[in-house]
C-alpha cells in the first residue's frame, strides 16, 4: 500500500512545466534562437506565427546549419512555454503574435 501512495516529492515525475524550466536553464541558446527567429518572423511582416514552427527551425539551425549532429533534442511541447516566456518578457510587442492553447500536463 505504501508503494502505491508514495508522496515523496523527490520521487514524483516532473511536470511538463518543470521539465521545460529545467531544459530552458540548461539550454540558454535555445531561448536566444527562439527570440531571434521570432523577431525575424515579425520583421518579415507576419502578425501571427507558430511557436512550433520556430522550434522546428531551431532544430534545423542546431542540427544542420551548425552541424551539431543528432545529439540536439527539444521537446515539441516546449514551444508553448517558449511563446509564453516571450510574451511575458514583452507583452506589448508579443501579445497576440502566438496562438496559445491550454497546456496539459
């Protein structure tokens, strides 16, 4: 019975948000690229764009352009978190640029 009710927080699986925060902390270059590519999309005249498309472009940049190989990984589910982080950093500029959906854990 005790095994079924393991309430030790250190043993609980991390939430999706916590996994994002951990990843973001370990990979600041991804945040920099997300900001850069978002600015490029806006400068190109787009009033709305897909955070997931930006994450795919980051994959391309890191794997192909920068030749970092197959070791680069980023979870698709982090796209919404990066969009929310950018909006929180500058709501006047980025509010409404990304379509946001509920994040489920």
